[in-house]
C-alpha cells in the first residue's frame, strides 16, 4: 500500500469515502474497517475474522480490492475508498448487485458485500472477464454457506448481460 | 491491538533512527497488523516508510531491480518478470489472496513471521517468542518443518523468497551505518538462541531493494506449491526451480524449497544430482530423493517427504519438456 501521503500526528484524518470528503478523529490503531463501520456508520463491509482471512471486509482502495481490516485508517489519507454503499450510482444498483439478486447469489448474505467489491474491482479493470479471472478475483473471499456456484453464476450474468 | 505512536519520517535516515527494539517499520502491514492484533507484536511506535523506499521493477544491465515497496500484485503482473522470471511471477500469483497481494510488499514478504499456530497464539510461550521449548516438536506439527528444524520447527511462510533465492537474488538494506548489500542466501538464517528471527536484519535496518542478477535467455524457471486448498493458503511444501539446459544437459540448477523448513531451503544435494547431468526421469527422481535426504519428519508431517519429492520431480519434468520454453 505504498505511496500514500502521510497523516499528521494529532490531526484529523481526511478520507475520501464513496466520493465524499470526511474528516475523522481516529487513533492510529483504528483500522479502515472499524473507521468505516463505527465512525462513519457504513456497516456494509463486515467484520468477521478481522485477520485478513475471509474477505468479508473487502473494499476498494484507489480502485483495488483490499481487506479493510488490514489497513490503518491513517494510511488512507488522500486515497479513494469505495464501499458497498458507494457501488451503485444515482440510487440504482450496480449491475453486479442486480445479477446477485437474479442469480440468488447469497444465503445468509454476510459475505455478499465483500464478494461484490472483489468482483467490482475486476469488472472495473476487465469489461468481460473470463471464468478463470472471475474465480481468481473471488479467491480471497469465503462464503460459509457455500453459495459459490450461485456467486459464479451471478458474475457470469453480469459479464454476459 | 495496543495503542502506538505513528510517525512519518521524511528521510530514510530519520526512519532508521526512529527504528529499534520497540518500533517497527510499516509498509503494506498485512503481516504486521495480524501480529499486533494477536498481541504477538506490540510496538510502541510504527514508522511509516511508504513514502521513503523504492517501489517498482526496473530491468538494468546489472540485473533486475525490485524496490522493497513493490507489491506482490505488481510482481505477479509485470511483463519482464512473467517473461524472464517465471518462478517469481508464479510464486507471487500463488501467494495469499488478491486483496493481500494488492497491499503486501516484497520487502515485508521476506520479513513476515511464521504462521505456526503456537507462534501465533499469544498465550503460548513458544521458543521463537522467547520461551524454553518448541511445543510443535511433540505437539500438533502437521504443518511444521522436516528440514532445519530445532529449536524452532515453524516453516517460513514466503513463496517468493524461494523463487528469489533460486535466482541468486541479493538485497540492499539501510541501517544507521548506511547501506549494505547482502546475498539473500545470507539474509535468511535459522533462528538461534541469541536471534529468534528468520533473518539477520537488525531491528533498526530497512530493506531497500532486491537485485536479481542477469541470466542467459535460455534460463527456465517455475514454482510449484502444494496447499490444503487451491487458494489463499500457505505452502505445505513448495519448490522453486531455475534451470539452464545445453541441449539435454543441465548446465545450471537451483532448487529451493518452501514450506518445509524455518527458512527458504536451498536443496544443494538435489542441485548436485542435476548439475552437468543429462535431463532424464531417473535423474529427476534422484534429485527429488536428494532434496529430502536429510529430512527428519515429526509425528504428523511425514507426508511432506513424498509431497516434496513429487513437486521437485514435477517441476523438473515440466521445465525440461522439449515443448516448454
């Protein structure tokens, strides 16, 4: 995650989340995940393992999928954070979200925001990703319900639409 | 995670003087934060080095240079690495998950700490954390070392380190006395009572960059990794292999194992079986056997011997396939 400008000790931490500028008063130990959920009320990114194992907290940092539990909020100054709340535009769902509904790509839904953000990073880069690229993009996201086949189907639907 | 002071020095010299026993450098953070959350590490200060160290990949006459802040994703996707350093590209592609590869740096990858469940449990006073003994020796040791074990039996978690060693990489570090170069082979060292870590890097030194010496175009390389699942798992065993053939004769061979020893493990006996020999299935079987000839399995990890041998044979067979380039 190199290249970020620095935060100043004791100063407010300015972030850009879903296109909006916000200023947070957070300790250096605050993870981006906790800042999103507790300080900004954006609870779409989920806290499950909190150790970078499960992918439920996946968000985009400058367009790339990252585990927000393994990023400090102070390291996100001047970087663009996109969460599931910012995925759709103008009150409309993203085509991946539409596809998840159409393909019934969830059971409990806890992993869904992370799955969607992992796929969103791929679809942002590759308009028509191959099945292999889709599976690779999802390889860091667990679904304990085992809805993988439906998630795959949703990604293919979004691609082929 | 305990509270800490967060500093962002503006020069490498300032960063180095801010480092020490109670502070840690922060780059990608993907290993350090897990250690801090688990209370395995509790630095009083994090020194943000993300603006200070080199990032990027550059092909130079003296070799391929990789800045310490280069991410695993960048290594995985770089055309020069994909074309001329396949083992490294493959190791990067097989490491962790996309989300981690987007954050994790190559410098941090070499410095990450073991994934041993005893080491990662703050309540267990294992040898590597300063305790008297290694609980894995007699305990749950399915994932542990078959080579180089004792006093610590944790295995080194890096895939890329094996590939880099197989390419004879060197690295540059910056400490209070300035810069020094060190062969990667000397950088990794089995943990010892007076230094319970996997590298010889001092707490007040920073890794700056790596250099892979130039190699002839006919060099072939590959990295194979056995995992419990197909993605986002650490190696049960892995092999990085770099070969040069002259006709069917093996002119140069490097075999480095991952996932089987406390540090990336150069299989010199296997290399000796190959060096100057004709490529053949029998020769590959001999090299595979030699790779683990000194292995001492623990109660639950004997499977790593046939697994490692099979990986070595498979890598050699694939790389010497006449259809392979």
